[in-house]
């Protein structure tokens, strides 16, 4: 199965307007990783997770299939970025203490990726996979956003995207000592910032590609801005996480 790249076209927007992840998530995860020599952040995108891991590990390897995304990543002395698919990497056997995948697992060939995890992670290493679903804002805004997500953008989502909706429940996770957790991510955003966040969606990029670069976000921009009002609102993104150990 060929690798799917749905984010190169909007890499600059992605780097600016996508959420990062809470301290509580990293605390929960790192408590399960006593040995912190080397980590692999798979599908690193703009390197946001890799940059956090670099404060805890001697070295972090970060891979992605998008050079445009990697170009947005911070240069740190103990991070090595390189182009690589998730399923076939240049790493030696038993290389890593921790392997992470944030908001990307649903794009992979699951069987091949799990095989690669077992190869490059040493026995006892931790694998952590997480993502986040549709944002919650308010009773008046949520239905508008839900309709845009399900109906307007519905035909432009890849089938893979729907694994996010059920929190990877249908994706295999054949590892030991499985743990699951949820972490709400709260942000204060203006309407303009939120509309630019919508432009990072893979469905929006796909719509633009098929419709001569027309911006579908404009279809709800006026109504959303009016409902939003002046100033910022609090948003909540539901982040889900699962961890396991390689045997």
C-alpha cells in the first residue's frame, strides 16, 4: 500500500495552527519509560513531539514522508530528522526505548508498521500511539462544525480518517500491558485562528485539489465568525492515548 501524504500542501499552516499536546500526556507516558537513551517519533510532521522528547532522551530520531513538513521542524542537536515511511525504516534492530506516533497511525499499513515496531524496538520498549477527535466549543458552534466535518467535507475524507472517530478501536495493537488514557487539550482561539486550523484538515486540502484551489472553509466562515463573536473562545480537543510494551 503506497504511503499517503495529505499534509505537504498545507505544511506551513499545520506547523502554526495545529495543537500541541499537554504536559499530562507526556508525564503519563514517560512514567512508563525508565530507560531514556533513544526514541523514535514516527510521522513527526513538524517535529513538535520530537522536540519535547529531546528534553528527556539522549537522542531522538524523527521520520516523516513529507519533506515540506520536516522543513518546519526545529533544529535541535540531539534530533535527527529524515525522510522515511513508517513501515520500512533505516534503523537497526532493537534500537529504541520509546516509539511514538501522534495523530498519524490511521494513515499506516498496520501489519507492516507493527512488524517494524517489533524489529526496531528492544524487548521491553514502550510504544505510544495517540490522536484527537473533533473539537468542542459551544452548543451553538458545535453543530455547525459537525455539519461541516460530516457533510461538507464528508466526501473528501479518506476512509482512514474515520479511525480517529472511534479512537483507533479497530486498529490492531498486539502489545503487552496495554494502557489507555484521555487528556483534554484546552485552547483560547479567535475565530480567525480556528478557521485557519480548519484549513489544515486533509479533507480541505483534498477539496482544494479537486476544485481548482477553492477554499471550502469560506463556506462557513461568515456564519462561524458571527456566532463566535469578538475576541477568543475556549476550545477543547479530546486526545486519546494507548501504550504498550514490546515483548
